[in-house]
C-alpha cells in the first residue's frame, strides 16, 4: 500500500523520496521506484521501458557526438584552408623579391659582352642555309654543324634497328617533267619503290638546275637518304636505259634550313647519304647541279629517293 503526500508546489513524495527518483509508467501514469521491474498499479514491465529510454539517450548522445565531430572537422578545414592561403600568398611574394635582387649590377656587363660577339660573323650570316659538300669517297667539308656523307655500305636494312623509319611524303612537285604518251614521269613515282618508273626533267639540255621538292606529312628528324639515280627501267630486251639517259653527278639537298652538296659516282647502285646529326625538316628539295651524260638522250632521270628519320 502506498502513501502519497502532495505539497503546495505539486511534488509527490513516497516516504522520503521525490517523484523524480521514480519512474513513471507509460501506460497508466503511475510513479514507481526507479529500480522497479513492473508497475505497481498495472503490472506492465518497466525494465523494457527503461532500456528503450537508455537507447534513446545513447542515440541522442551519439548524434550530439557526430555533430561535434563534424563541426570540429569543418572548423579544421577552414583553419587549414586559411593557413594554405597564407602560405601561398607568402610564397607568391618571394619570387618578385628574387627578381629584384637578380636584375642589379651584373646585367650591364653581360650585355656589353654580347654586343661585341656578333662582329666577326656578318659574312657567315649572309645566307640562312649552311652548305656542306660531300665527295663520292665520303669525305665532307663545310662550315655547318651537320655534315652529309655518302657511305659505302647500304644501311637500309639496319635503319629500322636504329630506330628510323621511312618518312611519309605527302606530295611531290617538280620544276619540269617530260611528257610521254602512256608513261608517268611525274616526281610521285620517285617514292613508289619500283625500278620500272622514274622522274625525267622536261627542259631542253641536260636539266641543270631542275629540281624536285618533297613535302612531308609532318616535321621529321631526318638521318638518311637512299637514292637510285638514273633510269633503271629494264624491259628484258637488252637495252641499257641507264647509260642511254643522263644521270645526276652532283646534287644539292635542302633540308629545313640547311643545304648539302653531294657528288655521286657513275654507278647503277643504291646510294645511301647519312647526316652526321638528325636534321629537323618538313620538306626536302633536290637540285641537279651536274650530270653524267647519256649516250642517246639528254633527259636526266632519277628512279627513287627515300627519306628516313623519326
């Protein structure tokens, strides 16, 4: 049996305890001791209610903890961002100081030296092309940094192993071309790989100064030229078209901003011209300077010119 005393403030006491020390039954509203397992009025279990209450408290504490962690993380992000911005602003200010200190007294003396060096070279800079000559024995002379050499052996089989491949010729043009019915003598045949076709210049005389220009599909580092000079056509009739037509003796090759003069022997074989360094170029111009004269015709012929680089 329970004894309830209500004070003027509305607080209930059970003996010496306050109602806050008891647990209120969620079903009937009866106040029960905090450690009671069942309600003294309706008999419902209070321990489960107590567990749910604890779970709610734990969940509330967890939510509060997560909020605190998130708030701390956001604050840390803002703090780090501010520090990074300050560091960037400090680092950005350093180079300007370095530049100011570097452009002081040493610069005038350097400029004075540079102004004196160009004086010995006016005669060498009259032409934008550096000329290099090469004899049939492979000896080359000239003032250019890159030299052309007619090598004795044909290195065509080794070029791929050396990392070089055949340059793609996008277009070929010539200063003149002979016209023959049913025969293609245009400079495009100089890249078809066939010995039955050749370019033939079309002017009167030996064709000195006539030229062919290749345009590459892009810029290459050119290392080799492989050439078959003259008319290599063989109809199987015993006629020697190589000796009957003119063959180039000396030619000028213009690659990029450099020019190379090469002299060839009068031999029906594949020649290989090697440059001492790779020459950057997107085009090749080939000029006939002198010829070996044919026995029957004055037309100068070139069967094939292949370019190798990367």
